[in-house]
């Protein structure tokens, strides 16, 4: 069912081979070229090809560390099939500790890209042509944005049973329904008919060992499920499946102190935060608008009216 022939970036990789390839991102004005390592491990036995990628957003450290640990623990050496790891996808952003490419573009809004487009678009095009068609499954590792800590969750379209199965196997504490953002990596693979699972955990510019461990074990569980590693998946067997979610926004500006832990369930009208001024005059309690799970948290100490402060479930499968 799976082809034994695999050619990536002009290199033929035979069953049983391990290779580290380099994909050229750009030629720099310093006469150096910028390349990203693409690590390919093939079993002698045919099977699916799985792509694990991190750092699509250059400031999302956890994703990079997850793919690194997959390699370090040798989980990327499959019993069957092929595992391709790209730990640092947006190497430009990673070097600068920025989400975007140097031209300010979000790489994750550039797919399938174009040969004559912007720098990010050209890179997206090369990936779309050279790597995307060669893979059967994808795991893309992300974090929340600046000061937005995401409790570890797997994201997928809940209407797609194949993806829901992968998300269940992954075993993160939450599964969050997520539609396809146009021109994202997920959108690209969705249109190609290739199942892609997104992992979100922690926040940008910060390494969180628990989040990293959750992502690594999740990937390992998916590999076991696909027969690429030995054993049975052993992730969270009872994840909270969030069908609909929303961000609660700050109704006031001021010093922001949360009163609840991320990842927990809160009852309607319970106090979830306090917003106050520095002078002791003004203090407002923020109440949960309904019974919900909190799976995203603003970790900043000062908020402005309208800032997103809690990402909560509106409807879960358990409702
Ligand atoms: Zn991201």
C-alpha cells in the first residue's frame, strides 16, 4: 500500500536508511545560504510516512523542544515506515526569537506559497512541492502567543472521525475543535487529504518541561497507534473534548490576578480573577459567566479593557 520509493529534495532515501538533509530557505546577502535540517529515518519495512514539525512560529520554543526530544529519545526511528522530523521550521524567526519571517510575514498564512512570492511564500512553496506530498500523517507543534498559556491540547476538526481518533490516541488532557485557518500548514494538508494534528501547549518564548513531555508522549502514542513504535498508546484516556470555545475579555483595565488554575473546571459565578488599580480604590472580581473549563490563560500582570484573559469551553462533548 505504501510506496518503497522515497525521493526528498532530490535525494533518494532507501528503506533502512537514516539521513539528515538540508532544505534551502534563502540565499543571504552575506553569501551564506540559510538551510533547515530535515531528518529522515526509514525502516526496512514499508509503512506510513509521518512528519513531525516544530517552530513554524519562530518564537514557540516548546514545539522545537518537542521535536528535539522525539529525536533525542530515538522515537523517530520507526519499526515500519518513515519518520521525518523538522524541529525548526521557521529558522529565520527562531534565530530572531520572533513569530514571523524577517519580512514580517506569518509563515503559517503563506501556504501553498508561490515561487515568485515573498521570502516566506517562496519557502512555503518549496515545502509544498518537496516535502508535503511525501507524507501520510503530520503532527505540528505550537504554543500560545505572548503571555497566553495554552493548557496542553490537541486541535482538530471534530467532524473528521479519523482526526478525532488521532487526537484521542495522542492523549493530551484537552481536545479542541478547530476550523482550518486559510493558508496555514493545516489548511494545506487538509486540502491534500493528509491528516494533520495540531498540538498547542504553553506560551511563546518560554520552555515548559511538562508541556514538552506531553507533546513528546503524544507523538509517541500516535507512532504506537500507527504501528511505528512498539506498545499501546497510554495517554489521557478521558480527555475533555471542547466543541466550542471562546475568550473571556477583561471588562476593566488594571492589575490582573487570576484566582484559578489553568486546566481546571469552574462553576458559573465563581471568582476566577481580580482586576484592581494600584491605589486600593478600585477592585473588581471577575466571575465565570457559565460552567466551563479553562484551557488558556493570560499570564500578564496588567491588562487593558478588552484583552483576552481566559480561553474557556462553551460546549463540551460531556455536556
Ligand atoms: Zn504557532
